[in-house]
């Protein structure tokens, strides 16, 4: 996974449940993916608009995660999300789970997603309004040009 060290403009608290804890007393690794999914969706709603999923489908094609150190219940964590690359038909999100109190990074995840046409069931170019909104939000005009 390529390391991302820039500023995250999107952050969301993620509430842990007692059922998220495994027999070792820490949050099970599968739970991170649910939290990351929830925060990806919130990022897209906040940045591109809540109607984005009426226009296109966005599907995960690759996930890469590094579990750095455990999270224990009832730690408070936040999920930070950034789009770090916009291709023609795909984009890359970088996310990390951080302990809210200590600021320690607990897990990092990179996800590649593809934009799909619902009716044709095939990948399509990322819409210009999507590209423009992400570049403005991330304060990175190069994203709009990729």
C-alpha cells in the first residue's frame, strides 16, 4: 500500500459496539471494513452529493489494509478519508482509523473503486462533476486532471 501523509479533510467518528470485540478483547479485523465502508459512503455524500448513487454505481475492486495496533472496546476512534487518485474509470481512497484520545493510527486502508453504469453493467468514465467536486474538496487541482 502506498503511504499517504497529506491532510485529511474528511473525518467521522465511528462508534464501536461491544459485539465488535473478539475473544481477544480487541475489535475484530472484519469490523474495520464495515467502518471504512460507512465512512466512504458519508465521504461521497458530503463531497459529491447524496444523489451520486442514483446516477452511477460505485463498486470496490481492490482493498489493502494494514492493521497497525489493536483497538479495544470502548476506545473512541475516528475514520479519516481522502481520495488520493482519480483515474479515468476508477479512483483510490485512503482511510485510516485513529484513536481519538491518543491520535495513534490503528489501521490504514487503501481501496480502489470503479464507477459503473447501472443499466449497462460496465465501467464508465468518472463524471466531470464528481471529479471537480473531489478536486475542490481535497484542495488538489491535479486530481481533476488525472
